[in-house]
């Protein structure tokens, strides 16, 4: 029992989890709003707890309840679909837009007030069922929208109003309009309309946002949001704008002009303030005044009371200010004086002189004086000199005049005209001519300056300033640029004209140039070298050419009509003038040519003993170097060696002979004369060859003796051959029984029949039987050799068998070496007469016919 308890707990827990997961999940708005004649859109999503299940049926009840007796729901069925196949599916006033997987959205058309109440959405999946409750709120007429406003609205700040209607249905299209004080709001603001998305299951609504910046003048105005269907307004809502703003003021004055000593009143009017203002104050030309009333009285005005006045009021949001109003106190011009802007004046620039004189109204005519004399043609407040020169320096004064009178001169003002140093020059204080490397001193001078000179500049600054305006160059360069100096004061620097030092120097940048050819130099070409240099002062020069340090010629150009390899070397040219001599860098003249002067050298020498090693080297002259070598023997055959050295190891007597080599580069080929290599025998080879020669002579003598014996024996055999009785072509063979021997040289072959089974081990003999007693032509020698037969019936005919030396057919060991090649077969004619005695060394063959 204790063992199974944990498993039981696990099983119960699993059952509990499974049971808790069997609840359907349905998402939809809880309450849907509409009015009579419209439609209702019900967005809905569901999830069946059983895995891989599908929705089979959907029912929609109105004002349903559960019957405990029948254990089922009762009510007005608006939609009943027990077999969901395609979407949408429409029954009566209800359209089902869902599917079998997750969508259960519906739409009810032609809504009536009687549809108000509770709806039940019954969903069936196999044996699993679910009832979901919804609510309809249907009004007789369209209900008004709701306008949502921020807690506070401030003038000139962006604000967003939201108008929402809890209704949206695609078959009953509505839209929202905004109005401000009976005027429709369109282009001056930002309006965004939002309708809940069809797949949204939280809310069904139509919404519009109005974003604008209200002004203080919009305070207290009415904003209206209207609901429209096509061209008909269905409902509306209104709100009043409470725009918070600082006080808005307006200033008034009884007269903007008053004579000196008169009086005037200034009044402040509060147009609007939200919230209400608390205090009022006055400001003149930015400075606060005494008094906190809405009216500011000014008595016995003076010229100092002229200025700009404004009033300001304070509330909880801040300080509001009115526009400024200018009050002018009228009086005749007072004593004047001249003010010079940017004084002292700089020569060459423009300057402005202003006549300062207090007057009200402003002076309309001015008289200018220079050093006590009137300046003709100048009647304005400002005297402008576009380009000041020294003649404009002096004392200036003026008088101002308006309609009330003419003013007086208070004081004179002096115009100081300043300028940069004039007539600046650079002076060389050295004797001429100046040579490269000399020390040079230059001085900077000028004619006049206002103010005094404060510093000097040099361009280029190639030395050290030893004193004010004195420059010393320790070692002047050959290419020194012209030098100029400048004298400077507070108004700038004046540069003198550049002075050339005219430095004498030896020739510079001497180089050797190849004029022709433009590419590589090949032997036999026309070559021109030129001596070039960048400069020489003085320009008169002398040019000398040297090769490897030795003098060649004089002149600017060095010419080779037909250049040879011997002309290769390092060339340079020397250019000299009265100052000195300058050599060029050595120019390496490389002449390219095909291989030449080839020869074959043999190491260790031309005569080498066999078995040793000999190295043949192909030596010669070429530019560029030889890229390929070819070796030839005395028979003009190419040897399979392509390097510069030919190695022969071990040497044999056959290597004796002449050798040549060919060298090849990109310009051509050269060939060496033959060189002879002699390979002589070693002492061991000489001994072996002597023994071999002696053995050879001995063998020749033996062979000669044997030949003579064989010839003699053959003649004897020829004389002993007899005529055979029958030449019918019957044949037989005799096979030798003794062991096979190594054949001697090939000899003449015997005639006979070929037996494939015997191959080379069989020799053939032709047996002929004489038809008559008369010998046949060609058999005379044989019959003669035999002599007269004592009995012709007992005649014995011999058949000569000549053995092929390549095979062994004999069956009798010869008693003499010279009989080795000839064997006899004895044929006895059977008949009357005495039979010859058989011989031991003859093997007989019986022939029957």
C-alpha cells in the first residue's frame, strides 16, 4: 500500500490538471451598443480545450435560460448552424463570420429595441458544449458620443480632444464631425478617425481625435462632436473650452505727442484673464514705474518723459503685457556734437560721422563743418566717407535743425586717419655677385607709418633677424627665391617688391640620358647618350665624358654608330662652369647580344681513364645570360642534357669523341667548336681484353680443324649413300634415345615430313626403293660407294639422317665427334637370300607395304 501511494497521487494530480484544462476560452465584448435600425457587430474568438478539435455547431439565443428538467437551454434562437462548412453563413438577421478553428464573430442586422437583453452563444464540438453570455443595449434613437478632454487646456499649447461612440458595424457606416462655434473644423487641425478593427475582441467603437492649439480667444467657446450616417446627423455632444491664459491687456494714451511742460494720461484695459488677474504695474523703456492703477497720469512733462510705455498684469499663470505705446515730448534741438564710429579711421576704409543732438521732433536738416569750413552738399544726420584718405583728417562739427528751431555746436571732434607703412623696400647690403654658400645681409626700410612700425616680416624667411628689420642668411642656397620684406603696424603690413639674390652656382642635377634607342640596347644598334643638367649660373659650361673613370670625349652627346659588347661600362659626364664642376652619377651601359665565344672545357682533362668522372662545361659570353644549353656529340646528335655542365659518370670507352655545346638566349644562339674527350682503358680492362683475344684466336683454330674434319667426313658419307628402290614418298623417322644436348650453330636442314607431335625433337629421312637394277641419276655416288651387291634381293639400302642441331633425334651415341650430326638407318629388304647380321648400335624400323 505504501509503495503505490505516490503513483496514485501523481495520477490524481494529472486528472485534476486535465479537468481544469477542459474549460473553453472565448473572447468578446461584454456589452454591445446600438440603436433601432442599425446593426450589431460581435467580434469573437474561441479556443477549444480538446486538442485537434473543431467547432461543429453554433447557436445564438436571445433571452435564454437553462431548463433543469431537460438539461438544455431554452430561448429565442436567432441562429442555428449544426454543420459549419464555409464562412460567411447567414440565417435570418444573423450572419456567422467565424470558422471551425478559432473565429466565432457574428453580425446581427435590422436591430430592434426588442433585441435588448441577454444573448447566449452556444458552441458545440463533438460531445463538448459551451454557452457564452453577451449583452445587447439597444436604444430607440442613436445615442450621443462621449467627448474626453484633458484636465486643463492652456493657450498656444497643443491639446487633443477625443470623441468616442461605442458602436461600429460595417453594414451601417457612420463617421464623426467636429465643430467649433458652429464652424466645422477641417484643415486647421489634425483629425484622426479610428474604428475598432474587425478582429478586435475587446471593444467595438468609432473614435475621432481632434488635435489643435487653442488661443486665448477660444476661451468659453463650444466644441461639438456629431455622429453622421451618410448625409444625416444622428446625434451630437458639446463641451465648453476652458482655456487658461495670462492676462491680455490693451494700452491707450490721450495724445502721443505733447509739448515740453504739458500733461497726458495713459490707461490700461484688461481684455481677458483666466484665472483673474491680481496686480497691475507700469513700465517705461524697460524700467518699472511707480503706480499700480489702471491709469497713469503724467503732469508737467519733460523731455525725459519721452519713451515707450506699457502696462502689465499678473495672474496664477504668469505676467501679461500690453503692447508698447510711444510718447513724444516736443522741443527744439539741443547743442550738438559729432560722434565718429571706428575712430581712429583707417586709410582706405569707409567711416561714418553722426551728428548727435537731442530734438523732438527729430532734426530734419544738418550743417557739417571740417576744420571750421562747411562741407558742401552734406545735410543728413550722418556724414559718410566711403574711402578715407589723409586729406580727410582734421576737426569736425555740426548743427541740427527741426521745425521748432536751430541748435548750436557743443564741441568739435578730431578725425585721426591711420595707415600701414608706405614705400617699403628690401635692400641687399652685400657686394655682388653672390656665390652659393656666401653670407647675405638684407635690410627692410619704409617711408612713413601711422602708427609707428611694430614688427617686420620676411618671405621666405631663410635666415635669422639680427636686428629690427635686418635679415642675415648664413649660407645662401643656389636656388634661393626672391626675398621681400614687410613693415607692420596696427593697421597691417606693407610688402616691398621681391629682390632677387642672383646667386651664382655650379651646374646642378647632372644626369646621363639615353636618347636612342628607346628600349633595350642590342649590339650593332646606333646609341646616343646625352648629358643633361637642370641649371647653371653662369650658363656657360664645358661637358666631358668618362668611361670607367677614363676620358672619352667632350660634348653634350656621346654617340655609338654600331655599339658592341666591348662598349659596355659605367659612363658619367662632368659639367663645369666658372663656379665649379659637377659630375653625374655613373650610368651603366648594358649591351645585349646573343651568346658568343662558346667553348667546351673538360675537367679533369681531355684524357680520362674509364670508370672515372668527366665534367664538360659550356663557357661563353652572353647578355642576357644563356637561358638554354644544347649538347651535341661527334655524330651531331642532341644529348639529353640541357644544363651548362654535362656530367659523364662512370666513363666508358664509348664516351670517346668530340663534343660541342650551343647556348641560347632571347637574342639568338651561339655554338662552340668541338672539344675531344679521350677515354682510355684501365689496366684491368687491358688484361681482360688480352685474355679474350688469345681465347678467340684459339677458338678460331679449333673450329678450323673441326671444320676440315667435318668436311672430310661429309664427303665420305656422300659416297656411301645408295639408291633406294622406291621413291613413292614413304617416310619414317628415327628418334634418338639419349639425353638432349645443347645445340650447336644452325646447319642445313634435312628434308622430311613434319610431325607436329614431335616438333623440334624429330628429324626426317626420305626412303627410296629402286625400281630397277639400274642406278638412278643422282644416285651414282651412293651406289658406287656401296659396291656390287652379292645378292640383289639382299641389298641393303642406307638412309642418311641429318640431325637438326636445334633438336636431338639421334638414338645412338656417336663414336666420333665428327659423326654427331649424321645418323644411319639400315633397311633390309626382306625376301630370298641371306639376312644380314643385326648391328648393336642400329635401331631398326619395320616398313610394310
